[in-house]
């Protein structure tokens, strides 16, 4: 085919670098991951975005690889930029899953499990609920659009072949882990406090009426208490998640040089 002769090897290499950076985000950001989004759809979206972005990089000077090893290093650097943006949100969202596991263990409902679309694994019911709440908040506040916009700006702040920043990325990961932990504790606090008070009351009832089977009675009361508490506090949890998402997005964008 004569038209194949007009395709430059440089253009093909440039396309693969752009594709690596884009696919790093698309394959990891929670909005696009999970069993509900087929791998073919994610791959097609990555290729489509790369095809649109590649012509904008034709006039940009980038170091051409001199061999397979050099090419692999450049590809890894480009992939890392996209992974930082996607995995940063995954780290923050993991805090909601931890909060659900803490509540499930304390309430005795850890055996009630559902399939998590993000991890494709069985998680406690409360983990799935809190995780989906956080993901819904992320979409409502436009977090997915902010990440894609940040990815587009990285082609200006970090041109092709200039991926790196290992120290800043490691510091950003530590900051996100810290934020994820505090988010988990604050999201689980209402349920934990309510369950502790319920346990105290059941203990007093058990001492007063020893003939009652507190083990059987306690499971039902704990379930009722935790469901009632979450139904009242889920709105506050959504606001809390929003407050943590915005600094996390800023941290991720600053890590890749987007201010």
C-alpha cells in the first residue's frame, strides 16, 4: 500500500509515547476501571485520545530513542505520568473501603459481602456502599474532568521524553496515604461511636437482666444502630469526601507540574 510509505517511524514512536501517557490514566482512574467498563472500551478510549493528541506534539522536540532499552525507559516515564494521576485517586478512595471494613467488623456484619467493581473482589457491604458514594461525589465535583484536563496540560509542562520527578511523586503518595487514613477514620467515626454506645448499653442491660441472650440481641441491635447512623450521616460523609478530593487533585496536578 503506497500510503504506508508516507508514515514516518518518528510519528509512530511519538504516537506510542502519547498512548502510554494516556493509557496510564485511563486504565487506573476509578471512573473507567472495573468490570462494568470492558477492557476493549478502555483501550479504544486510550487510542482515540492518543490519535487526537499526537498531532499537537509534532512540532515539539523530544529525544529519539537510540535502542530498545532507551525506548523502554522513555515508555516507562510516559506511563508513570498517567499512573500517578490515576493511582492517586485510587489511594484516596481506598480510605472509604477501610472505613467500611472497620464499621463491618465492629457491627458483626463483615460476612455480608458484595462485589466491588473497582477491585473486582468481595468486600463488606458497607465498604461497597461508601466506595460507591465516594466515586459518585468524585464524578459530581468533576474530578474525572479535572484529571483529563490535567493530563492534557502535562504535555506542556512535561513534554514527551521528560517524565520523572520520582522524589515529588513519592512525597505525593505519602501525602495521599495520610489523607486516605484520616478520611477513613472520619468517615467511620459516626458508626464507631454509635456502636460503642450500643455496646455499653447492651452491657448494662446484660448486667441488669442476665436472663437475656445478649449475643443474639446484640447482633440485631448493632445492625439497626449502624444502618440508622449511616442513613443519617451519609450526607455528611459525601461532603467530607468532597473536602478531601479537592486537595488530593491539587496535589496530583502539582506533582506533574500542572498549577
